[in-house]
């Protein structure tokens, strides 16, 4: 038993399958005939030079897909946050860094105005029903560590984007692991 396969001449993609019992005149051109058991319905198929086969992905399509995956990964939670003492979570995005910057600035101004002594300069950070007291020096250490993580991951993102765009084969693109150099789930110990 055979099936008629209708396809688009420009894209080569299969448009439809028609059973052998349908009148040829009713089937849009062009079409080829294949054995019924040869039809594949769960993959994108095409007809190239009269041959029915799975549509292969182009290098350009593969690169685009990999770059989308990289973008999604770069903005994923495991990349965009860090823990303090394995418990308190800070966002590495603008909001988390702003909180730390504001506290550093506030405590520094209080010291300069002689409102507090540097030894007493601290911030109580509340998270998930608990709290931790963080000194000014620790806030500075946290801020530097956060910025280092963000900068390292951004540099890695730019390098990976360049590398992916310059891979020479679909196989190389599909097998490339862009996650290896990312700093993820970082912990800053005080």
C-alpha cells in the first residue's frame, strides 16, 4: 500500500499525506509516492530531489537555537543569585546589588557624620523568617563578590556568543556546552 506525499517546492517541506485510494486529480502537485509504512508523522519531513527524508537543520538555524538557549541560561535563577553563608539569597541583578550599595553608602555616611563608629556599622538582613547581621566590611566584601560574579558571567556570555556564532558545523553547535565556565549557585561566606 502506498501513500502520496504532497510537498512545497520552495521549502521542500511535506504539506500532506494522501491515501492511495484518493483520486490523483484531487491531490495538489507536486507529490511523490512512498510505502505506507515509510511515512514519518512525528518529525518534520521534506522531499529533496524526489527523496522523502527528515528535514535537516541548517547551520544558521542551529546557531540561532543555541543562542536562544544561551540567552535563557544566562538569565536563569541559578546564574542570577547567590547565597550568603549558604542560606540568605541575594539577587545578583540590579535590585540585589542596589540593596547592598545603599547600605554601604548609608553606613559610610553615618560614620562620616560621626553618628556611629565604624566598628558598630552593620546592617540586619532579613530573609525567609531569619536574619543575619552584616558589618560594613562584610557588605563591601559581598558587593565585590557579587560584581565579580556578574562580570565573569557576562564576559562568559559574550565569549560564548562569539564562539557559537563561529562554530563551523551543526554537530559542533549542537554538542557545544556553554554552561561550563559560568559561575552558578555561588555562595559567599562571611
